[in-house]
């Protein structure tokens, strides 16, 4: 907590109040969850006046929305890094997308639970789905984590997919990986912590192989 407060103060003294507030808010989010992220508490944690947050965030929901936006960007970077480190085979790429999602959830559970609240998740999911109208090449422009999943599924299919078919497969994969993440965070999986990543990779791999075989 002291380190987070020091980072926030340093950002503020360098003139970046917004960054200072977001750093303080992330620290509060990790400790207390979204319920603890009041503008007053975040201002106190950042070492600024109670009125200071209103220069950048007109409401608590606006602040939480900015935290969710950062979480989506962080998860997307993690997915991209996982894909870059994986073989180019479509099945391996889909597994990498799933592992990027899962590992972010395990690394940043508070941010993960925040970003998957309906009011923050739905606009990004719907924007990605709108861009997922298959072209003749089957290529999909990636738009965040959900768009990355859609693109990986389109490549796995090896042919253009109808929107309903693509959505069906996306929901199947998303439900599996999201379910694994939530069960792991809730301590409901009978898998040792050190074996969780390997277990999840095997589960996602089986799903990827089944989807490939179904083509």
C-alpha cells in the first residue's frame, strides 16, 4: 500500500493528476474491491484534496470505467504476448488467447472482476462483434480481448463463419475459460496452485482441438 501511495504521489508531483488518481484507485481496488473506490478515498490515497478527482472523473462510475478500460488494455497486451510466444498453428493461437485471459484473471483478480461487470464488458464485446462481419478472407480486425478471440476462431475455422456460428463458438470458448478463471479465484478447483496453468492449458487445448475437428 505504501508503494502504491508513493507512486501516486510521484505522478501527482510530476503534474499527472489523472495517473496519480488511477494508481491510487487501483491500490484501493486490490484491497477493498470496487465498493471501496470512492472518489474521497482515492483522493485521500493520492494525497490530494477531495475535490481534485472531479477534474478528471465526474463520478465514481467514471473512475471505475477508466480502471476497467486499463484492465482491458492490460489483458489484451497479455493475450498478444501469449500469441507471439506460441506457435502460429491456429489451435496453438486459440490456446494462447485463452491462457492470456486466464493468467490475467489470476494475476489481477480485482481488476478482472471489475472489467467483467456488465456495464463495462458489454460495450467492448458488442463493438468487437460489430467488426466481426466475416470478409471473403475470413480476416477479422482485432478489437480488444473479445475481438482477439473472434479473430483466433476465424483462423481456426479456415473459412468465413456466419455471425451466428462465430458467436456460438466464441461463447463456448469464453464460457470455458471464464469459468476456469472464476472457479480458480474462488478456490473451487481441486487442482494444486502450481499445476493450475498446465491443467488450464490442457483443458483449453482439448476445446481447441474439438473445434478444429468439428470443421
